[in-house]
C-alpha cells in the first residue's frame, strides 16, 4: 500500500496511533484467538481501497472530471472514518453508552469528525494550500453524512457518486465493508467468498433518475449477493456469536461496576460548549453568504474570531482526553488492586478464565416479539422470566430480574427487511451508459433468502447457582410466548432431568466432549486435551493476550498485531510474508531413529530442501522483521525511556 505524504502525517499523530489499541472485533478476540487485529490496520486498508476505487473510475471515465484533490479527500475520509471509535469498538456505543448515559446521542462517526478537525488543526501547515472549506466539509460528510439528509455541500451533484465510496448509504456497497469483510475473514479463519477487486474492476458511474451512481456489470450479481451472504455469515459466526455477545455484556457490566465513564462530566460539558460555538460559527457563515457588505464582515469579524477560539479551546480539551480512551481500560481493571474495583475485577477475571454467564438457550423471535424487542420490552421480559409459574419444580431460591441477561441478535443483509440488491443498478456489455435493476426472477433461487431479516434472542443466567431453575423458567416462558424451545444441549431433557454425560466422560464442561475449542486462521479447527483447555483458561495464560508477539515490529508492519497468546499461529501469516516451507510435509516424513545410542527425530532425505527452506524463512524474518533497522530503533527508544 502506498500513501500520499499528507496521509502519512495523519497516521503519525497520537490520535491516529490510538487506533492500534482498539480491537477491530471487540470481545470476539476472546472467542477467536486469531482476531487480534485493530482499527489501525483496518483504517489503512479502507484508505487504500478508497484510493483504488476512485482512481479506477478516473481512469475509465475522464468525463467525470475527478481531480487529484477529489482523490486525496476520498483517501483521507477512508483513513479517518473510524477515528472516533471508543474502547472495544462497537461495544462502547452499542452496549455500554446506552446503560451508562441513557438518552445519549453520541455516535462514533461524529467523534471521528471532531478528531479529524483536531488533527487538521495540529498539522494545518501540511495540508495543500489549495484546500478550501468545501474540501474539509466534503471529507466530513463522507465520514458522518450531511447535516440534513441528502443535502451535501462539499461537492456538487455532478460528483455525488463520490459519497458512495467510503460509506454507501444507498445500498451498502462501500470500501469500508470491502476491507473489514476481507480482513475479518482472514483473521477469523473463515472463507470470504466476495471478490472486492472484481467489483472495483467493473465499477462504473451511470446516471440513474437524474443522479450519478456507481453501478456494476450484470454478471457481478452473484458476486454481490456473496458479499451480503458474507456479511450475514460474519454476524452469525463472529460479531453476534452467542459467546461473543455474552463476553461483551460481561465487559460492559465490569465497566459499569468500575464506574468507568467513557465521557466524563467535564468532557460532556466541553462537548456541549463545542457544539454551541460550532452552531454559532455555522450561523455566521450562513448570514455572511446572504450579505455582501464589507462593513458587515468587519462588524462581525471580532465575534466570529471569538467563536472560533472558544470552539477550538473546547475541542482541544475534549479530544486530548478522548485520545487516551482505549482497550487498555480492560487491563487497568484486571490488574488493579483497588478495593473499589473489586467487583469489576472479578467479572473480568471470570471473562479471561472463561467462567461466563451460562447460556440458557437461543431461539428465533416471532415478528410480533421482534417489534416488542425494538420497543425496549427487554426489561419487562426479565421480569416475566423471574415470575414464571413452574409447577413441576419446587422453587427454593426465587429468581430475580437481575439474574437474567437478555441479548437480541439481528441478522440481515444491511437494509433490515429489504433486499439491498433492489438499490443496486447494473449495466451490460452492450450498453455501458444504461443502468437497470435485476429482478428476483432473474437471480438463482439458491442465492436468495425467503426473508432478509430475522431476530434471535439469547438468554443467560448471571447467577450460576440458579442456572437449573432459570433454565426451567426460560423453557416455560418460550412455551407461553409460543416460541420454539431454545437451541441448547439441555432442551431434549425434561425440566427435572439433569443433562446426561456421554458414557465414559466424567467432566461436565461441554468442551471436554472432544468438540472444537478454537478456529485458527492457519490450522483450521483445533481440538485440545481437556487439561490444555484448563491451562489456557487460567489468568496467567490469558495475560499473553496483552503481550505483542513481535514487540516493536507492529510499528513497522501494521498486520503484526498478534500476541503471544496465539503465537502458534505463526509470524509470516500476520506480516503478509510468504512461507517458503511446508511444515505438514516435514511432519509427515518425521520418524524416530537411534543415532549414536540416542533416539532422535529424523526426516526422509527428500524433504532436505524443505527443511532448508525453513531456515531460509527464519533468516528472512530476522532480516526483514526481527532485526529490521526501524524495529531496532524503536526498541532502543523504548529501552532508553
């Protein structure tokens, strides 16, 4: 990837480097050991793909008059679109903030715009001199959308298609998704069946209903459906996996117990003042556009300057505090010794030790219940669960609402109940200037789902001592709501039966039944002996998640985000370097022989070159990474400080 010098200057600011310490997939790293990547490398990828797509359009369609400044603005927007993410990415704005700050209108996209403004102020002299206010507005609109829906100010309607590159509000086909689908699948060890390079190759701007839109070839319809299938698959297998969800819920509980405030009262006050002066500035600009008198400008100039100074003062204070809010908050609580953090610390110790809230089951909601869930009925459901009348079991310790955690997972193609392909236009090879939609009856029925959105409910018991009773209440609640019984190993037993263990199995933990423990991006499904799983689930072993495998090399190779925990995954994979030896072939031809009276592992003569390749790979890693001159310089600087 090659970047403009301005993008490099932005990357080298503390505000952008902060993204190295925010996990791309939040709590999913505690489910998928390969998912150690961060927002930092994703942002680089989005900037790269944004430039690639806009340059492709420039080369193919000179009549669009895409200039170098347009390209630079699009790349900057791609680079800065995630600057505002809080700790654990979507966990902070999706789970934590609604509980910590009810009614908060905070959005990470808005925070990204503020962070960009702060960076711009710090390195103003680096931006091109021909950059005008409209260019900065254009960048901000690509990140956070326009102030009024559909009313873009940064670029004229003749270039409206540029807004579809970084964040496509029309149909969801944008480079942000292209990167995180490819990157997340790569690190999760899942297949990505969508080819974004093919989409970029066939992308073309065509006028549709008096508006310029990015369209693609008709033969790409199956590739685009694969993208939406990939999206749905990632949500089911990773983003909204029931274990990921409960881990993130427990982290949320720990942050609330610790009274962690992602936005302190001082920060909130600074933000309110910042918004107030921002509105004053915008009002001044609007008034000045209507007035063309130099006298008016002179009268208002002092007032305008005061507004600008106040705005920048409060923005500086807010952004400087926000810069230090990262995933490190997890470690600070986990390794703390303060009594005030005891409850929070115990929750996080349970997370890293895999002592999670037990899942009572997962089942699909009816359309009526899905609407209730959207209407914030979840707290009422907790009350119903606690008060269920179950005659088949003598209740000893009554259940309470606080004993339950209810999480809703929504799976769709990105447009809720609608088919996103209804918003995508195509062209054919016979007429590249005419756009059209492709109807359902022209698409293979194997690609089309019967329904484009569905909601599932997962219920957990926060008190393990009451798990059996909670399971009975949940089963009864499902019956009264006319839901199918939950997908849970205990569902086939009657309410008063204990789950049966397989013959010869003495352990109660389901992972001891020989089921897959980890999905690895290199080795695929890995199964471990129960004793190894117990070791993995200890806090000392889990601390390896917080120690970078390649130390300072992460500051040279953005893909080298992996930690000592997943060390067995291998370095070349994360560095993007080629592995020149086949270790499976070496293992296949390994055999024990006696040599000089001692037994040694020996290999077939025909794998000698493969073994030589192994040592060449090691030497290459030493030269390119472990002892790279920049890696060593960073190491010396850290040791010195």
